[in-house]
């Protein structure tokens, strides 16, 4: 394939594409008009943010098979029209998500601990300790709006700080072990630090305005490493003045051009921006949250990998392997006196026991209630048969019926038939040492 490169990138990009067999032609200076005149000669184009890829451009790109943007978003491309034309759209959020997560964390820690202010004061000959007493992140609730690559990276960085991390996203079921997905109302009720991780679109444009800010129950700190257009700066400044927003970490600003380059080309700066520049509780950076030495390489390599996967991979594509075991559903064991043992655990270890034993509740990767059962059985029970062991594990699974079919095809011994109850489906197998295993496709809500 013949590929046009119109923005400078790490040499990993061109070298990687050429190793795949692509013929790469850089053109970093020609105007959009000139590029349009020759784009029909190319199968692919790699861009950053030099100009928009609009309908007119796409109509002239008659041979184009892919548009790759070395960055996280595709806002400079007419996505729907390109897709109508059958053009593959490739972006690389995986390449700079870690850099964004680290930058967001660094900004809020710097703001909380007055690092910028203290550094400037020391350089000016001032040693002010009490005036720079900081606050801690521990114990606070960090709310994320948008939980894709960037939001997930930031949540992962927050794991060691003893904070509650919650997120709101228009997609359902995006929560994971690092973050609990909630409604927008719950996020606005609990958040102490708000971090934006939304792409540029109609929903995010001017999202953070006065009405939105006033919907939060508590004053909060704002982090924006997403897009400047998500925040109405005049409204943010008003909130900073009246202390509804306690401070702001802004890597992006609504005044940026499409290319994200120099903001200071005009002699006159907006009044709201003048306020931000001089505010001690505002930390600014020039759209560099994903701009590291490492991400420079990873962004380029991500594009190469995706082009290879789409156009050059000769590997057979197999359907995704379905999940099997998703957690431990229960620990069952034999004892001479189940009742006495349950009483002992209740008295000394505060187990909340019942006729079956004790149920432990937790959250699965989607934030839903899940349970694990601890159950002592009488020593003469036949429930563990044909195993001779004094214990049996119960494992939580997905799609038990299909799993049993697959296990049988793999030569695993199936014990009995699958049974269905109001709290789920059950099946039994033997492992390689003859231990009986109970498989459970749970309906946890029946216990609540």
C-alpha cells in the first residue's frame, strides 16, 4: 500500500509501516489544497491535527483504504462519511493513556501541595511553610466523566491512594475493579475531585457550564486533560471566584486551535484566560498530558500494529474465548458438628451464619453484587461424592450449559446432570485428581 504521511511522528511509524511492505511518502509542508490534488494516489494517510479530513477531501481520496490519526481522538475527521465510503479509521488512545493518567495525577498532587506556588516563592527568596500547608488526596471521592482508555488509566493510577473512584459514562457496564460506575446524579452528589476524560463530540461540547457546576452537592476540584471545548471558561472562572470550584488543573483550553499549537499568537487574551493565568489555585499545562518520550513511541507503534492487524495479519481469526470461571462461589468442607462450628465462627470471628453457613458479599468487575458461600457439611455427607476429599470448591461461571458441553468435548468427567434453581444453575465435574468441583451460574439477586 502507498501511504501519505502529512505530520511528523516518531520514526518508528514510518519504519514499521515500511517493514510491513507499505510505501511511505512524507509531505509535512504542502497545503491542504495541494494534498487534495494528489490524495487519489494513496491507499492510506497518517495524520495528527494539521487540518480537517472533511467530505470534500474524502471524495477526492478515491483509493483510500484507511485514515490513521496518531492520537486519541478522531474529531478532525468526518467519521460518518468516511465510514460510509468503507474507509478504516484508526486512532491510538492506547499509546498515550498511561501518560495522560500520570499527568492528571501529577497535576492534582501538585495543586493540593502548592508545589508551583511554593517553588516560585522560594526562588523569590520567600520561605513560607504555613502558607503552603497542603491537603491530602486520601479519603476523597474522585469522579470521572468518561471511562474509556484515559479514564481507566487514571483510575488505575489512583489505586494506591485510598480514594473512592466512581465514573459516569453513557455506555453501560464499563466499571471495573478500579472504578465503580454510577449515575450522573450520584457522581454529582459524592465527588470531591472531578476529572474529565471525554472525547470531542456534541455531548461533551461546553458540558461543564454554570448549570452543570451548580448541580454538584459539594465544592470540588476540576481536572481537564480531555478537550478544552468541554469547559466553558467564563463559567469556570465564575465558579472559581465564588468557590464552587476550589481549584482547577487544566491541560487543555477552549481557546486552542485544531492543531493544538501556539495559544499566544494574538496580543489580546480573553479576560477569563487572564484570570486563570494569575490564579494561585489553577495549574496550567500546554496540552501535554499525553506528550511524553514514551508515548511518542507508543502512539506510533500502536498505529503500525493496527494497520498490520487490519491489512497484513495472516493469522487465522478465532472467536473470542468465552469466560469460564469468574470467581469463587463457595468453600464447602466436612465437619463432625456443623452447628457447633458455625456457632464458634459466629462468636469468635463474627460470621453472620445461617442454616447454610455464611454468605460473603462483594462487587464483581461490573460493580454488581456477588456472593461467595462458606458452608460446613456433616462428615457423612454424600454431596462431595464420588470424591473422597473432605472439601469441595464451588466456582462461579458464565453460560454453564455451554461450558459443560465444551468440558465434555475436552474429555472432562461430568458428574450427573445440570440442575436449575431460583438462585442459579449448577453442574459438577471431576478434576484431574478426582476432586469434585461444583460449577454455578449464579443469580445473586435472589439472596438480596
